[in-house]
C-alpha cells in the first residue's frame, strides 16, 4: 500500500478537490495543514522543498511530490484505477472535464470568491463584471456537460466531479446562484457518504 500525504488548507478549493478524490477512492492518507495566508517562507521546510510554487495542494506518494490539482487527480485515477481511471473512456472523460474546469468554472469562481473576501481591493474596474459574465456562460453549459448524470462520470462520481466540486461548493461565498442542474448535482455531491466539510478534510495540525 502506498504512503500518501496531502498538504492542504480548508480554504483551498484546489486542495479540497484532491482530498475528496482520496476519500472517494478509499485511499488511506494523512493530511498536513499549510497556512496559505502566511508568508510562504514560514511554511514547513519539507513542504517548501516539495512544492515548487509553495502552493497547495501537494500530494506526496511514497515520498514523491505531485503538484497541480488536475495533474494530481489524473495521477490518482490512473495509478489507483479509480474515479474514472478503471477504463480508457473514464480517463478520457476525466481529462475533458478537468480541462473545462481549469479553463472555465474553476477560473472565475475562485476569483469571484476572493473578490468578495477582499471587497474588491486590487481588482481592476470591470474585472468582477467580466468574471460574472464568464460564470453565467459556464453555468449555462453545466447541464450540457453533466448530461444524464447523476454525476459527471455517470452513475458514480469521478475525478471530473472532484475537480468541479472544488469551487462550486462555495457559490454563495462567490456571490453567484446555481442553475437547477447545478443545485441538483451539488445536493447529490453533498449527500455522498465520503463527503466532508473542508475543515474536516484539513484539520489544523
Ligand atoms: N493551479 C494550482 C493552483 C494552486 C493554488 O492556487 N493554491 C493556492 C491555494 S488555492 C495556494 O497555495 N496559495 C498560497 C500561495 O500562493 O502562497 C492547482 O490547480 O493546484
């Protein structure tokens, strides 16, 4: 069995994506809380050595560092044959969903959430309106991408569901509304027995 350690923080949707994937795949792991609001130089030395941008998530598998949430999800799926990685079609689906998430809904939502946290400070005029416009387009496409569901990967959630969950879990904090399709999927995700609050995924250590 692999030794798995996940560095993360409850306010990082990117880290939550990976924590959820490990839980759904049933992979035993440890987590280490990293203060994403502190000076990067003050973060644990082992973490700084493993994560080139000193960012979470960083997943250590048998001592080898993996960074970038989408790449980590693909590593989990293909290495452990889980969450879509059981078959080539599932992996293809996962790749497509991950690219969409990273370019679209996973781009505007973290920025909208951050804009509210800092009350717009540092965001140039028009930036929030532009992000809202992007979110509207992404929300409108959500149902098309979800298809028959109930999950993005079909009957059971896969890495694409984990990626999309990362920031859609915080729509209210981002100041946006879910579409009907999103609300239904979010409720199904929340009902998963392996689901947990971000603070439970990353207890302060
Ligand atoms: N593209 C990266 C984004 C990672 C990222 O932005 N991490 C943030 C938290 S959400 C972080 O560690 N910020 C702390 C810092 O930049 O000092 C991924 O997908 O993993």
